[in-house]
């Protein structure tokens, strides 16, 4: 069970990179950062953890009982209607 949500639950990780550069020189195009995804870890039908991933890199583990974990799960079940 995987969820592809950008900035789910109002995450504070912003896309303010590249802003505030002064001058007439054009900035070199940068590689787009990989999308942040959320993966539910299940055991015996219960979600035991939520992994926040960027590509193949594990960023952090979110407790599904936390406020943010509940928001992520609520968004997933609302979209997929399981």
C-alpha cells in the first residue's frame, strides 16, 4: 500500500529553492528533486508505521497514531476508498 502525496498534511518542507537570486544572469537548470512518497507498513492488517521516502531514500518514519500520521492515512483512504 503506497501513497504518492506531495506535501501531504501540510508538510513544512518547502520548494523555496532558487528564490531570492538577484541579477540578470540566467540560473543553470537544476535536476528536479524526486517526489516525496509515503508507504504504509502493515502487520496483521494494521498500519504499524508510515515511511516517508524520496526516491529510494528513506527520509523518516512517521507513527500512524500521531497527528501527521492520521492526516496521511485519512488522505489515502479518502482518495482510494478502501
